[in-house]
């Protein structure tokens, strides 16, 4: 069974708008990471949020973590065309950095 | 930022042949990983490696798979013999520490088994 999954397969926004990608997971975790993958490239980490944290920011990005509902969100404000990518959440359950990825949300930012 | 390199970017081979995928991890990193991504599907963990040993492997890491990093050179994934279902993009990653630290991913090697 899938241990981490994003809740939307695809999202589309206009440049300058804000967007939120949601993720749910099914096991207890030590940390949750948000990655972005652009076409033809490997994933690049955006934010790592540990199980004892509730919110983390990185520039225009904000991640939240709710361990009681086993869910996380990634919000992007003032989106740009270069934010177009697939966004993954990935969980680390055992603390050994064996990441379990969701299927990803395809975000398209329209000029 | 730190970069992980993978060689080659694309490999086409016939079923039954051996293939070696090469990864040049971030220079001071100690933990290494391979992930497999079939087109249109999620990325899945194959194996992690530290201090010359496999720490954990998934059920996708079949007996035909092996990893090594001889004398601090490339971290390699070898498949012998290959099967049609091995066609995928293989991503290498490395991290300085385990347990909730950032993994840096390479650009992937697209393996096509005919």
C-alpha cells in the first residue's frame, strides 16, 4: 500500500497566484520532505519538516505538518512559471533515510 | 549547490545482458541510495549503502541487483542479467547523514531493456 500520497494529481494556477499541495501519509514518521522535480531532472529538496515541527518556511514556500491527522501541506505564494514541476512529499519512517515518495502533483503555472 | 552526477544518462541494452549504472555522489557524503522510477509512477526506494555495506533493501532489489563503491570511486548499481521490467529511470542520491537529512539526487539514468 502507498505510504505517502499527494491529494491532487494535477493543479493549474496563473502566475502570481498562490497554490497549496496536500499530502497524507499512513505511518508514524521522523520527518517529511517536500521535493520538486522538473522534467528530465532528479528531485530537489524544498523543505524538510521534522515530526516535532508544525511549520517550516523557505522563501515563498511554507510547509505544515499535522502528525495527528498524518497530513502535510506545501504552499507556494506568488507563483512563477519556473515553479512548474511535479511536487512530491516523501516520508522517512525509520530514521534511516529510506524515503517513501508519493505519486506527485503536477503543478502548471500559466503565464 | 552540491551535485550528484550519473553516467550514462541513457542506456539501451538487450534483455539478459549486464548493465552498470554509475553515480558520482557529493564528495563528503557517506550515505548512498538508489531509487527506481517507472514512467508515470512514483519513485521507489531500492537500496541504501553505508561504509561499504547495504543497510536496507526493498523487495524491488532483486537478487540480480548489486551495489558497491570500491575505494571511494563511483557508487554503482549492477544488474545481471537484466529483464524487461528493469526498464525505468534509476536515480542515485547521497546524504551526509541518515535519519531525516536531505538527500541530493542525480539527474537519473534512463535504462531501456529490449
